[in-house]
């Protein structure tokens, strides 16, 4: 038997969220050979596609198709191994048990070394915390021996919450800073495929520079671009540093 490929799972409420918020982490781990699975619960067709809706004759099917295409393209640039769209609708996102159990199945198939999801609070967006609730619930069910006992349970993959648009209002504080300098060009290229949200390109470049400066300040490393994450579970280790 060959070496086991490590894997990671990203749960994104809308089609583009994983690109802005976790694109660096995805590209870094993809480059290291991780199998990267992304689940998009919706396309962000109603709430996160404002520019497309300004075009005459636009309808939901066209917006969804365009956002799917953009997300696929961005995923390819970042090195995502597999992207799955649940198409549950947004604004509001609603998650039926069927989708929850599909996510449980994904946990058991992918067996992620870690999981990325949204902040647990977001007063500007109810879909984001719901996505995280579902990601957490699916993780717990995937650990339960009594759920589909014929398939092996998963361990305890750490969960990291990516940065919301307005961190202070979402009670989100970074306790992990990831160096994404080596993949920054890929992230920038990936989010530039998000034509519907061009107004965010410069914003997320500033965020990356800010987190990069903080990462450099908290280490002895020469880091230019970074991504911040908030841990959900305690960090388990044999030595402290
Ligand atoms: Zn979103």
C-alpha cells in the first residue's frame, strides 16, 4: 500500500466564499499534495451576485450557471481536487436532512485532516453561520458509531473558521495566521474570476496584506500575505513550541 494522501474539506455557504476566505489555504495544501474537497451549499445566486442581476433579462438559472462556472474555474486555479455543489438556494439557505447526511458521507469518504468553515456568528449574513452549524453537525454525526455502522467513523479533525467580512461584528478573532505568500498570485488570479464581485478584489488584497504583516510580526518569518483562522477545538500537541 502506498502512502496515504492527506485531505482537507472546505464547507462554503455560497459558491465564491471559499475563494475569498480560504483560497490561500487551499492552494498551499494543494501544492503540498493534499486532496482538497470543496462543498458549496449554494451558488450565492440571490444574495452574492448583485452585478449580474443588473443585466437585463437575467434569471435565476443563468446566474446559477454563471456562478457555477466561475467557482469551477477558481477551484481549478487553486488546485481543488473535487468541488460539489449542493444547490440548496441562498438568502435564505435552508439545509434539509438529506443534504446534512450527504455531508456526513463526504466526511467519511474524504476523511479530512482538517476542516474549514465560516465564522459561527455573522450579523450581516445568516447563511454563513448556518453553513458552519451544518459542517459541525455533520462532523459529529460522522464520528458516531451508530450512524451507518458499516462505514468507519472519522477521528477528530480540527475545524478552522475563516475570516468573515467584518470580523469584530462577528466575534471572530484570528488565532492562527497562515503564510500564503507563495500562493498569493494564484489566490488573486482565482478571485479575479469572480466578475460578479469585482468590488471585493482590492478589499481582499488589503485583508491578505494585513494578515501577512501580523503573521510576520508574530514570527521570525518574512511573510507578505496571510490568511487568518479561528480555531474551534483546542490545539493538541506533545511540545508547546
Ligand atoms: Zn457568502
